[in-house]
């Protein structure tokens, strides 16, 4: 009998998650009910927002209870289908469990066709991170050609696409990342005009050199001191898109404010937080354009792949240690594949 490995939340983390916060358990492979589909996981996404779901407090994503099976975006193969839109062997994506096998309502799944790139791209540049970058640039920042755009966590799944889309829009782009290797990736592979290694430089001083004419658009993935430094360089009528605050996700207390809000008065700047889910009716638009840019070579992407479901917690924790370049995914091998 094939068993189904699943990761459950063993306890709520205090600070940065550790392996003790996760428990790998075994269960039977579930049977799909009416209009449901049994999916064998091939790729599992780990994303920073999941840290919020490990807390008991209210957030935009419902918290997990201790003992719940963790969930995330998955690309997998249909094993058994009771839904008219899918058949065994189809490749699909949806929000499923951290498990070898999971059952989903077929209405909640989408077929995957990534052309000549890996199916895992449906979790990255052609999935939620790519769509986040697309709407954050086109609808929230809405930069003009010639604007200077700064992106934090620029070598990550979202930031790397943000910078390239801003370049396609005729902007000058500066990326902030956590190593010299990542900065080289931004400048040499992705076409950023400049990169700053926040781990090895005074960000305020580096920004003064990198953005002599100020910042017209800032895509914020991190919050904290990096965002404070960028705010000092905002131009009049600048736009800030707040996508994430990963620098604060593991803090047990939230820093009090206001901190740099006086800058918004002086610069008459606008700050807008956004969730990609609000743009669900336009997902097809974003995916179509992203596919075109990837196929034409206008948007490049990189993945950091961790092998084995058993290593999913390490892949997740690695997000907070800056281990990934581009999208962090887990390649899963079920027992029946071994």
C-alpha cells in the first residue's frame, strides 16, 4: 500500500520557524469524491506569506491550527478524476496540501501548460509571484518611462520580475538584495541598472549613489530599515507598492510608528498595499502577457529547487535566510516514484 506523507503544523513558531514546528506524518492516500480530483504532487511552493498563517492572529490568509496539514501552491499530476475537465495524467495547479497526494475540488484546479519551460514555472514567474509583480507594476506603481524604480528583495521570485517589467516600461531600475552574487545576477542576467548588497553596504549611502535623481517608484517586499532608507530618497509624487514585509515576519512584536510617514507629507507620495488575489478576474491577462515575455526572452527567471517533501521545512526557513535566488520550490517524489 502506498502511504501519503503530510506535513502538519506541530506548534506555533516563536520567532524564526525551526524544524520542531513541523511534523511529517503518514496517512492513507485519500479518495476523491464527486467532482473531486486526486493529485500527486510534483512541485510544492514555499512562500513568505505562509509565516503569517502560522500565527494565531487574524491576517489576510486564515491561520492554520496546530495539527492542520500545511497548504501551498502545488503543481501535480492527476491520478484519479471525478471532474469532467480533468483526466488521469493531466498536469494541474492549485492550492493543495504539503503532501505526496491531495484531493481538491476540480473547480479549484487549473490546467498547466508552460510551453518549453519547466512546469514548476507555474508556481513562479507564470504563477502567483509573476502575477503579483505584474499587477504591482502596472496597476499600483504605474511608472512612466524614465522613472527610477527601486525594488527590495530584488533577487526573489517577485522582485526579479518586478525589475524586469519596470525595465520593459522604460524605467531605470535599482535592486536591493543580500549578496554580491545576487547583485551580479540582477545586473548581469536580469538587466537591472544597479544593485545594492544590503548585507555588505550602508544602504542609505549606497542609495545616495545609485539614485542621484531620487526614487519615483518603490516596490517594497521587506519593510524595516531598508524601506526607511528608500523613503529618504522619494521624489515628489512618488508611488510605493507594499507587497511584503519579510524583515518583520518573524518578529514577536511589531515596531511602533510612525517612522517615515512625514516623508509622505513632504513629497506628497502615495503608499498602497495590495494583494494579488484582488486581481483574480484578470489573472488570465497577466499569465498571457508573462508567457509572451518569457517566450520572447524579455523576462528571464531562475528557480532554487530543493528535492524531497521531507525537506520542505528547510526550504521554507531558507526564505528568511536569503538562500534562494528566484523562486524557491520543492520537488516532491512520492513513494510510488521511487
